[in-house]
C-alpha cells in the first residue's frame, strides 16, 4: 500500500511538472516577444544592413510567422531538446547550454549541501545554548549573512584574498598555464573557492535563523520537556526528538531555496568570469539573444520544479502520512 501511494503521488507530481512547464513556457515566450527592442533592431542602425537583409534573417529564424505559430514550432522543438540557433554565435543553443550547465550545477549543489550541513549544526547549537555567548555569536553571523548582498561580498573577497593577499585567482576557471588530468581539476577547484564561499555565506543567514527558531519551538514542546525530565542525554535528545521533527520543514525550505541559488549564480558568474549558465544568460540578455534566453529559462524552471518535487518525495518517505493528496 505504501509503494502504491508513493507511485500515485509521484505520477501526480510529474503531471504537475509538465503543467507548470507549459504555463512557464507561455508566460516566458510572451514576455520575451513583447519586450522593447530586439536583436534585429540593432541591425537597423547599421547602414550596411538593408531592410531586405533584416527580413531575410527573420525568415531564417522563423520570426516572420504569426506569434502563435512561432510558439507552436518552438514547443515542438523543445520537446526534443532543440532550443534553436543562437542569434549571436550561430551555434546550437542546446550545445551552448550543456557546455556550461555542469559548472553551474556543481557550484549550486556544493553550496546547497554545505549550507544545509552548516545551518543545521549552527542553528541547533544556537538553540541549545540559548542566550549564551555562542548563541549571540551565531545570531550575529546569521544577521550579517542575511543582510550581505552577494555582489558586494564577492568584490570584498576579490580585493582581500585575490588582490591584497594573492591567495586565490581573481577570476576564470583555469590558470594561464594549461594543466591536464587531475591537476586541471585541482586548478578548477582552486578557482571556484571564492565564488562557492560567497554562495555559502550568503545562503547561511536565513537558514540558520530558521533552524534556530524551529529548534527552540521543539525544545519547548511537551515531549522534549518530559524527555529531559527523565534524564535523556543531549545526544539522545538531538537524535530522537530534535532531528526527526526538524528535517521535514528544512527539506521543504531547501527545495524552495533552489531558485534563489540558481538566480544568484548569474551575478557571481559574471563577477568571477566563470563560463557557466548564469554568465551565458547575462550576456544573452544584453545582446537580446532570445533562443538562449528561452532555453536557459526553461532548463532553470525544470531544475527548480524537479528540486521541489524531490523534496516533496523525500518528505513523503520520511512521513508517509503527511501528504496523501
């Protein structure tokens, strides 16, 4: 019965993904096409670009058709992961995105896992040491993290650790001298220390505050009061009372945090000159490269929805009676 319930909810969540992707595709497509200016508008300022040439380019990219027909053709193509051809580079959009997607996913997954582990540890410690010195220090760290813009912290880190101390590279993914094999992976990791550290620090603040608040509520509950009155040790209290009640809301919050993490990589990848999906999106937005913008929007939406669905399914496994709809 449990497996049947799990599969039923899984299929419902899967249908929800398809419905939301369809809705997002319509909204994104209309928003892109009603936006002022266009990629071909720049060609009108070029005296060597005739109106006939511009019309011919529009016909090549299918932009001379009615908007409804453009959308139908675009949806047919993205079903086969064909997002079209880039206006700027003339390259296949899927190939351009897939080339940059792994580094963006790596940065976000690493930062998410570290934020999860650190926020659990610091938040629970602050709650257990309520009103003590450690609680005060952790709260101050979380408030600084919560109020710190990622771009500002990134510039501070570059000035301090890359320019003044010369501990880390300023930008990029590779050193000037090319490396191969494992040495190349170490070199890439060395270049990613600063941007990933920024992502972790910026993401910690709200999560620590949330974990601390939830843990304090759990400690005030009747079952924790009776457990402590029976002489339960701190380890047993943490393992059998705090963590089981803390995990469901934290996993839900992590699923909802995915969009902000992916959105934040747009700023950091641009500042640190990392050739990821965020930097590609930023450059494409400046040049009005609509096929790449739409491709990145759809892939980001899919990954965000997938992360939320995975979080829901994990919660279902932790508590099968929490969600039967």
